[in-house]
C-alpha cells in the first residue's frame, strides 16, 4: 500500500487484495459484520439469519469452453452464499455494457444466466443496466448480489476451522483458470480444457444434511486453493498440512501449467469447494459428496494442525515439506 496507484495485483485475491481490504477499505467501513471477512455477511433478523453477498465479473474472454461470464456471475454469487451454509434465494444483476456489444452475444449471456439460476433454484428479482462508450468496459462487466437463508443450527465460517479437521476438496484443481488463460492466448492442446463453473448449493445442502461438524466451507476462486487455505489458516489461527500425492489435478491442466510455469494451486476454480470437517465426520461427508455430480472426484487433501498457526504446508511426494504461501501477485488478470 506504499504505491499511490491501484494495480492489477489488487484484484488477484492474494496478498495485495487482502492489504487493500484490511489496510484501506476496512479503515473507512469497519464494523463487526464486515470484519468477519467471509464470503458472505451474516445478517441477524428476527426469526433467523440471512446471508448477503456481492461480486463483480470481468472475465476475458466472455465466452469460454464450459461457460461464459453470465453463468459465472450467477454461480459465483450462489456459491458465496452456499459457503456460509445458506440456501440461496434471490439475486440482483447489474450490467455495465460497452457500446457495440452485439445483441446476439447479450442474448446468449442472458440465456446462460437464466439456465444457471434455474439450476440453482434462485430468482433474479432486481437489477440495473448501464452503457459506456466503446473501449471503456471491454464488452461487458456484470455485478451480482444475493440473499440466502441460513438454518438455525448451521454455523459455518472461516474462523471455525479446528486442529484435527480434515481438508476436503470437491474435485480437480485449476480447471477454470487454465481454461480461460489458454483461450485468451489461443493455445491449443490435444484435450479440450473446460471451465468447472457450477452452482454448488445443492452439494452443500447434501453435506450439511449428514453432518453438523462442517466447520468451514470456501470456494477457491481468485488465488486458488493455496490462497484460500492461507486465508482460512489465518482466520482460524491454525496450521494446515496438504499432501501433494492427494491433490487432484488433471493431466492436461498439469501439463499446461508446467509449460507456462504456473502452479495449479494458485489457479482459479469456479465449481469447486474446500471443506474443513471434523475427522469423525470426514468420511461420511466425503461419501455424500461423491454421490453428487459436482463432488464425484472429492478427496481428502490434508489436515488441520495446531502447529505454526496461520501457515499452510505441503508434504511433497518425496517426503519433504515446503511452505505454501498465498498468491503474491497477479499471474492471471481478468480471470473471473
């Protein structure tokens, strides 16, 4: 924060983003609800709790294998609500469109948003449109906000992870980030890379139905699995140990990352979740996840410890251990 300019790094979801929030934004708006810094705010109303979340999407390109900016916007906000254990209900949508955006492209985006909302079981109940001059918005930006209902016994937060918890991921790592990057750079591979964008609220509901010992849920979007786990470790003041041999990474994603010098642990995921679950319930939660289409490749990738709080470590395939820090810069701007 010593530079008087906003940089791409500030949108990465990594250390620079956290500094922007904690050192600047919170100094103006700090209150107990905002200070939780979870994916959604929990609002206490008579008769129950509501989860409220908002996000903005600026992905380039706006269409990519497996999805588009519209589907991404719906799924992203649905997932942010679900990561607090909420049942998503209502969304708002704001469009900032550039003069010259084709109506046929806009219709495709609206159709995919409608399909994604129907699958998630949410209604789009309010919104706004703005049009800016050519070259001022790169075709279209979308903001979505959402409200969900939290059941009485559900209490899930980044601050509730405990030593002894198992760390579960719902599927393969880095699919969305590498897909968008390779589309942007017109790279070709023998297999088709596809984004994993998906609404995870139904999966979360099934998990909660079988266990009251799910302490933390997060979707590892910007900054990837590594940055998200660092955020959890710092929020809960615990250590997290990952096992390299357990990390589910597709061969084509791994190959693309090796060619480009990227680490899949730092790539965005738009249809995956991380769960920190009491060891006693981990296998039960894992089993129900694997019965859902969005959790078939779920696996335990590590455990939570009381040692070296705030740090994430990786036990390598050859038996060594190295620190996994949060994302420091912005290797992939405009990824979501």
